[in-house]
C-alpha cells in the first residue's frame, strides 16, 4: 500500500470518528458503527484489448456505516463513506459519500435531507426504472452500484402505502471505468461533460400501494438524465481520440410491481421516457418460481424475464434492446449463509450474451468470501458491449465485517 493510500485511509477513519463524536454529542448515546473492509482482485483469462490494462488488478476497499439515533427515536443521522484504493498500478480507485443525511420521523410522515440513495425496481436482471441515483460504472458495467445523490425527501403514509416527494439539487455525473481498467469503453471518457439543457434541479414523486398479494409503485422523474450521450472529441488530425459525455434533461414515468401467487411471483417494471427525438418505452417482465425446500431446508428459485427497449437512435444505446434473462438462486440456509446465484442475458437482435455466477459464504463470524464470474460472448454487434469481448473475468472478494 502506498503512502498516499495510507493517508487517505487514515483521513477516512478520522472523518468517521469525528462524525460519530459530533452526532453522539448532539443526539445521545445510541450510536452504531457497522461496515466492512476488504480486498478484491479480478483475474482476466484473455489478453487486454487496449494497451496498459492489467491482467490481475488488486484493490483495497472500505465502507463504514455510522448511524446515530436520538433517545426518543425521532431523529437519525447516517454517514456511509466508500473508498477503493489500488494496491498496484491500476487506476481503478476512488471514493464517494454514499450517504450523509439527517432524518426526522413523525406520526405518519418522515423527512430526510442530505446525501442518500433510493432504490426503485422489481426485477432481477436490469433495474431500468431505478433513476434517482447516478450509476458508478467503474464498479459494475450494469450500473447496479450507485453514487450518493443530494436530496430532500418527504414521505407521507396513507392507508395502503406511502407517497414520496423528492427534491434533487445538484448533478452527479456518471463515473466511468478509466483507461487502464477492465472492462471499459473503447475510447477514454473526458471529465468535462456537457449539459445542453442546463443544470436546473430535478424532482421526483413516487406512490406505493400494497393490497393482499400486490405491491405496486408508480413514479415520475423530471431532471438531468442519468445516462450520457457521447460526443466525439478530435485531435489535430481530425481523429476521434476520446468521448465527451452529454446529459440532457428528461422526464420519465414508470411503474414497477410484484404479484405473489404462492410459489410463483410475477414481476415487472416499465417506463416511458421523453427528452429525445421521440418518447420511448422500455421495461422487463417475468417471474420467479420458488421450488419446495429440499431435505436440508435450502431455498431454491428460478427466474425468467423478457427485456425490451424501444429508444430512438439519438438516445444513449441500451445494454439490451430485446432480450431474455434466465437465472437461478440457491441458498443453503446454513450457519455460513452459503448462497449461489447466477443468470444469463442474451440479446435477440445482436446475439450478445452476458452471464454472471456469484457464490458467497461467511467464514467464522465476521469474514465473508465472495467469488464471482462475469462473462461476455458474441458482443461484436452490440452497441454497448462491443469493447467487452476480451473482458470475461473472475472476481475474488475477501471482506471483514464489523
């Protein structure tokens, strides 16, 4: 570990300790510090597609979680920083404040202000309607890792669910994998993004409804797109040498829902988005079938989902325009919380296939071992995955929880 890495880690710990002291002094002694530290590596069987990319990068990472609750349990403070530091020459490192918020809980309502994360969605394959927080593509090409978003949120309870009102000041740009990281785009992404529609604050509203076996969520978002268009950047000879991200203002209305039929759970999420040459619909729908527990009491489930995305040519390319997802989950329900899950998405139009298998197991009380394989096949004709063809990899994560 370099001297700079050590100093950044010490500053992180000092910041957590200071926040813990201030919040505890203000609100009482109900403070808890959870989180993890860990190390991970990715092993790439194939040679790199671009110069300078590493075969087996190693990183150190930490995500402490400080929560302080007042004596009357009406007020809460949450601080979740995240840091990843390279142990080698790779540039797969960085940090973020995932959460830094204060909350107040009233009778039938609650309010939050600060930096936070909000999840929307229902299906297993891709979270298409999850738009409040920006994606950290340097952590995962599917965009499942999210950056903290400045927000003020008011939640109102009603008889069968909640109403959520969100004000979203500030713009978070998408974080992309850098030039030495794998997988990454074919060209470097510049830091000076364009905002042709300005940076006016966004807003969102969401209504949740639960009745018997149905859970439904209707949402609307108005703000800067979380997906970037790319404008080519040229050198002196007129060659394209980099990509400049550009973020438009969009409006998106979405619905996600689940309906339980005992062992069969129907799932779907659908959206209609405007802000491009024409509005378009996208979504995913499918089912989860829970098999009867075996003699050892293990939980087993199978998934099937259909994905579609009808975006026009002036919108950022979709990961999959028309595809299917097949997957499964096996949870042993043992003392070590052993679990394996995986699946494959294949695009009907381009023939591209992306598959993922993940297994995890707890060791002793505080250690977690996670082994994950991500594979790509026949991606040459995919607008989003073409540069990932040589980047199938095995990821090993060793994590110490506290």
